[in-house]
């Protein structure tokens, strides 16, 4: 991550959950061989294992967790803070022991560092979407959630620099601003369409810049200003009026998409690489006829 450049953008996988049938008792030795340690049990039955990184002071940093669901169901969760191929191998070796492994959650993060117009000024403009805003004590926006928490698709836009500061995490040098747009997908079917969902999310992501239309279209300027300040009133408008201003927003009339355009180009250029990274969690998985399995082979 190049922290010294301005308008820096990056795209990465931030979270992966993989579920399937697994028999921890029968595979206990294999888990130990891959450095997974049991951290919870119930009546002698293992419930939770962790894969940790140990620093020189003997302190643990969790890389991934393996949890028991109902019956023989288990899931591996990782925030993908994986540093070495060996750490990835310790995860994929266990995924290969699952019956019918599949992705049940996938988060894609788009980071904007030292960007022009920073300050949580971009917004998601998606019709009929539940919006929840979290503020800090100073009244500044920390996180905006678009969509319900348990829905199959949710967007998050938050101040990553502020989050790291609050959690007392180190920040690389030369970071004046760090904002993150995140796509959370639940269920295999939805996660398999991550690329289309990411494109769709970016199409809604834009910065209001209404002063650019104030002189040539004062009525639209006033209407859009009111809609932005009081989005809850939008549903009260007449059907034709709603259609008109929804189209203006969709066509970016009075909105800046320079940051979006940068992210969109990066997404398109890196789509194959990201898919390969998702598939790498399934390295070693084989079908009954020994054919290699990829993340979304079975729909």
C-alpha cells in the first residue's frame, strides 16, 4: 500500500466464511498438524478452533476461526489478514477436509487513501434502501450502513482511519485520510456474483456537487438539495417527480464520480486476481472423480 501518493485506491477481500460438513473429532490430528488449536468445547465435543500467529513476545493474533454449527456443520471465518502462503495453506488444508465446502459470506473492501474531497462526503444513492448512520461524539459520521444488517447484500462506508485510531491500531505514516467502501455478501448464490454486485455498488457511489448545476438549473438544485438533506421525504413526492430526480441522480447530474471511476477501473483490472484469491481457499478440494474444486463451481 503506497501511503505517500494522493488519490490512492485499492481493492481486497476483507472477509471470507466457508461452510460445510466436517468431523472435527476424526480430524483432530490434522487440525493440530495445521496449527489449529482448540479453544472451546461442550461435554467433550470441540466447538471452536483458532488459527493464530504468535509474535516474538508470545502474543497471539487470530488469523482464522473454525466454529461448529448445527449437526455436522462447521464454518471457517477469516478476516483475510494472511501474511504468508503457509498461513493460507493452513486454512485451505482444513477446507479440503470439508464435505461440500462453499462460501457463505464474502466481503470486498475498496480503500480510498489521501483522496481529494475526503471527509465522508460520498454517499450511496440506491432507491428503497434502509440507511443507518453512526456518529461519533463530535457529531461526525463514523459509518453509514446501506441495507439491513442480516440482508444478503449490505454496503458500508466508513472512516477506516478513525476506526484504527479508536482501536489503538497503528497507522502507516503519511495517511491523512482513509475511507473504506465495503460490500458484504451472504449466501453462496449471492457471493458467486460478487463482481456484478461490486459494479452495482460503485454505480450508486457518488459525491454530491450540486453547485455545478445551481446557475443553469436552479429548480433542480433546490429540489436535489432538499432530497439530500431530507431523504425520508422523498417518498412523499409525486410519482413523476420522484422518477425525474431519481434519473438525475442516476445520470450524475450534479454529482462527482471521479473516485468511483478510479475504483471501477481498478475493479475491472483486478477481477480475475480477486477470483483467483477466493479460489485459493479451496486449493486441495476435489470432487469424487478427483477434479479440482473452485469456490463457486456448484450452484
